[in-house]
């Protein structure tokens, strides 16, 4: 099964993706994670990506589409895969249609007004990427999964998040209609608890 997880920044795509790939044992392909890996390792792609990510803008399509195209050529995706954070606009979706067959698109729908608080309070594990929120951490600063330090993502500050939300509304949200027309879209209520959202997705995927 080839799946796309769609949703605004902070909707919980990463959290659900981690749980889904655990359950279905398929590769998790997150363009955001790929860019962060490249930034950490100071690769040429990382240098380009950082200049856009820091401003809350999308990394240019020609860079992003090529990365996904190459990733989907690898052998491990034969069992299916979960795309998280790609496509982010109609152009990317049209390009993806040229080299991949998507079975289902899961839109994690959330109240956009609550997202600013949700994202600026987010802390992520510096090693495994697990997500937390300061409201439920009670001062804990390490990951309960792997013990590494929790950090705030560089692009999770208020100004960048506002820009990312604008980019989402203008460029990514139109994908909801794109995949509805293609008969592939299913929507889950992302304002529910993490496990409830997960169970809804599992029910859909069967
Ligand atoms: P994410 O981890 O999915 O929130 O992505 C973090 C940042 O990486 C985004 O704000 C974009 O700047 C960049 N990015 C991730 N995925 C894409 C994509 N499909 N197209 C362009 N830029 C992307």
C-alpha cells in the first residue's frame, strides 16, 4: 500500500507516521526529515534546503521532487511506503503521479487556529525524532523512547510557523481537492487524541 499523509504543519503527521510504519512495517519517507538530515551533515542539498526552511518557505520543487523520485527507486519501497510531507503543492502531486501510484491519501484535518500554540510548544528528540509538547513534558528534557535530548526545531519559532501556515493554506491545502477528485482522499479528525487518530487511520487502511 502506497500512502500519503496530508495535513498542516503540526497536525500530527510525524507522530502518526511513526506509529503507522511500526504497525505496517513500511518505509517512512519524510521530505522534512531528509532535509534535516542533509542540513545536519552539511551536504549541498542541506545548504540549499536550510535557506528556505529557515524562512518557512518550501524548498524548490526541482530539488524536492528529485529526492523523492530517487528514494522511490530504492528496493525497500516494494512493500509499500508512507509519504509524509510530500507532495506539498499541486505541481509536486502532478510530478508524483508520473512516477508513482498512490493508493490512499489520509488528510489529518485540524483546527488551524490552534496550530501556532501546538507547534511552538513542540519539542522533538534530537536522535529519533519523536515529538512531544511542553504542556505534557512536566519539565522532562530527554526522550522517553531513546533517552536523547529534546530540542526545539529551528523552524518552530512563531514567525516561521506563521509563514509555514500561510504556505500550507495557499499551496498545500488545494491538494485536498486534488486527491478528492482522484477518489483517493480520506479525512480523519486530527484534533482527537493521538491514539484515536491512529485507530481511525488503521480502520481506513484495514
Ligand atoms: P516538515 O518536517 O514536513 O514540517 O518540513 C519542514 C520544512 O522542510 C518545510 O517547512 C519546508 O521548508 C521543507 N519541506 C518539507 N517537505 C517539503 C516539500 N515536499 N516541498 C518543499 N519543501 C518541503
